[in-house]
C-alpha cells in the first residue's frame, strides 16, 4: 500500500531502513507518540478549560442576556438594577425574562465540616432557567425557604452529598453560616472558576447573602418570540437601555466568558506553551532518529549516488521515512489521548474530549515535526560523497 | 553500430591541494579499455590507482587531459552528465557496500531499478536472474549480515551487472576474501563481463588473479609504467 505512493515502484527503501532496526523504530515511535500525547493533553486541558468555563452559560434558557458592564467573567459578576430587565419587556419581540442572582458562597462539607467556595445561582422557581429539563420536577421544591439543588458533578471536596441524597438520606449543610437542605440534584459540572454549583430560589439566595440588595441582579435572561433575530433585538435594546447594563446574545455571552479565560489569564498561554514544548521535544527526538539514520547509512547513500541515483531520490527516502514515522507514531498518540481524556473526565469532571479539529491539529503538528526534522537531517546527506567511496 | 571504447584516457593528470600543498597524484596517464576487455591495474598503495578509478567512474571532476568514458567526454561533463554516466557504469567495491537493510534480491534490484522503461516485475525478475547467474539463486531473501564474504561480493557483482553497464570498475574486489574464493569471484566477473561485452578495469594487489587479465597496467607514483606491465607475466 505504501508502495503505491511511490513515483515509480521499486524497493521500499525508506520502510526497510526503518523496519530493519526495530529497536530504533520503537524508540522513534515512542518519542513521537509521547510528543503527540503531550500536545493532546495540553490542548485538551486548554480547550477543556474554555469549555468548562461555559458549561452553565450554555445551559441558560435565553436568547439575550443582560449583564453589568462591570462584570468581567463568571468569577467576578457585578450587579445591575433589576428594573432594566423589566424594561426590556417593552420590546415587542421579548417573550419573557428571568432575573438571576449569581455569586460565590462558602459551603460546609457535611462530612468533614470544612468550608469551600462554590457558585450559587438564585432564580424564581417558577421562571425558566435552563434549556435542559433537569430542573423541571425539582424547581418546585425550592419554593420552600432554605432548600437548594446541589450539582452532583461538583468536586468531591464538597462532601458525599449526591451519594447520601441518592441513598435517601436527608442532606443538610451550612451555606454562608445558614442551614440549608438539599432537595434535589442537578448535573452541571465544575469549571475552572467554580469547583461546584448549587441552585436555589432568589429568596433563599438573599437570605444566604444578605448584602444582596433587593432591586439588583447579576444576570438577566431574555427569551424572544419565535422568529425574532437576537442580533437585531439586542441592537434595539442597546439603543435605548441606559449604559449601566450590557446586552449580549447568548453566543456572545459564551464567547465573552471564554475570551476572559483566553486573554485575561495566563492559563490559555500556559497550556499552549505546554503543547509547544511537546512539539519541540518531538522535533528533537525525530531529528535525532533521522539524523542517526542518515549518519549510519552514509556509506550506503554514497554507494547509491555512485550507482547513479540522483540526490533527489535519496532526499525522498528521508522524507518518506519522516512521513511514515508521522503516520505510525500518530496512531498510539491518538489512542493514548482518548484514554487520558477519559481518565481526566473521570478524575476532574472537566469536559475534556477528543474533537476532530484537535485530532487534525495534532496530526498536522506531528507531520510538520517529522517533515521539518527530515529536512534538517537531509543536510547530513551532503556529506555523502561518492568520490570517497573507493 | 560499434560500441564506443569504454575508456580512452589521454594525458590525464590530477592533483590535490593548492599552492605549496599541491600534490600531483596522476601524471600524463594514457590508456584505453576496449569492449569486453578485462584490464587489471596494479601498483603500490598511494600511487594514484584509486584516484584514477574515481575519475573514470565519473565520481570526481576531471582537471587535465582528455578522458572519454563510454563515449562521453568527461572534460565537458557537468554534475548531472556525470550522474547519468554513472548509471551506465557498474562499480564493485572493496567492502561490497551492500545496503544492510535490504535482502540480496533487493540489493540487486537497486541496480536493476536504474533501468528505464521496465516494470517492477521485470526489474524484480532481472534481479533474480542475476543472482542465479552468480550462483545465489537460493539466497534471495538473506540480508548481507547472513551471507559470507564471498557471497556478499557475488551479490555486489550481480548488483553492478543488473544495471546493464558497458563498463565495470572494481576496486580490490578480492581484498576481503581468501585466495580460492577471490579467484572464483574474479573468474565469475570475467566470464559475465565477456558475455555482456562489458569492459572491466580492476584495481588489485592480488597476484593470484593477474593471469585472468587480458592486459595488465602497472602504476607507480602517478604514472603508468608500460615496461613493467609487459614484463610481468602471470604466475
């Protein structure tokens, strides 16, 4: 099959050069795979971070979102007057709105009694909050004061809340010094900003955080009538709403959050750098292998040149070696990447998964790595002087 | 159409280095090798034999004099001309120079692969044919490591002949072999070259094979000594 790629079918020299030295080939493949895995991991973490940072954002049942212009990200949400959200009802395209409180509160682990910060959302139990139906049967329980819905996918440091709840026990804990009872579970998942989440009614929320002023909220969800163009409505709202509030489409709201993590923190850079390191390590390994290969076989390359083979054919052999290394080295890297993503999902609850774009990106990087190394190793071929052969 | 003489050398001189480091290694070399003729070149080491071989083999550019190899004047030949000429010259080396990662058959096919206009199967068939001709029909898939010294040299001969050369250059092909095997190898080479009408220029130190030559050339200090050639009969 590989021979089909040849300009003219002949002895598959590149393949034989690689395969007749199995130990070296294994080292090369291990190196390439390692580099590939490193890139998969780092890019996976990076994309996982960006995706995790908007898990909740994606869930909101909203076409437009109101936020305070002072809100920079989900970990620093500022409040704005709830009046603004009510005012948007004047726009004919607006169907309904939901005011949402958003803040971090200290949760006491019911088992170890230690406290840890998690994200609390407060909404009117009768309003729509999420597109997902997970709240449907449970929001009613929140009408009772002091009841919360706990995110079952929160990090384990918050205690065995889901386990106890599912076992039929009454789970009570302390939030911001107030006693609350878990009346249900939701599936949201932690993000880099919040290790856990809980959802409660606005009333309970205000009692947990008495500093919350009655007339202000952190988030306003707006649902439009069918057929309304969110962009156009957002534009109209911006035109007449005072500038103490910003209007986002849901897409822009998600992008705004991602962009915060991407540009305002070092995290995106760090993981990209990590991927770059993997790339460099891979380059060094592949270069070493190909350079060693050319050096070892220099007399043989010189013999081929003496026989009348053009240098171009010999360069093509090195290129083919690089190509084969890339192809064969990518397979275990991909498999290990899938495996490690599953491992990370299991242990960190982060939404890390293989995306086609990343699979293609890493393959391209491995290809560039192998081809670049092959090009540099080729320079060694200039040392193959057929005149020195006798 | 008569084949051009494989080698016609006229006043060939060659030197290494420049200025005070300049050292003449070949001076006024004149000789010719005709089709099917086996010519042995002897002389003490360092006398310029190898330099002459690399010049004839179009591996080095010619400095002075006229050298026609297979009808190609090397004085005017560029890099590409020399490479194409090399495809028509078979070379056999002291250390066989087989590709370690290839089987005997694949090594020979590397020679046959230089032939234009033949299918893969035809070239492969020719490679097998040549291995049979050198008596290794049953060793096709062995790698050089598993072959004896004599067998390796036979593979090298098959590889050189597989490209249908009109001239064979050999540099001490018997150096690594015992006397009997060495003689067998040269006999084989001589027989196959005659069958192909292929000229042979062989550098050797081995006195046991001198009688196989059609003609002997002796070299000393970069010059051919015609007299000693005549006075050096076999045995």
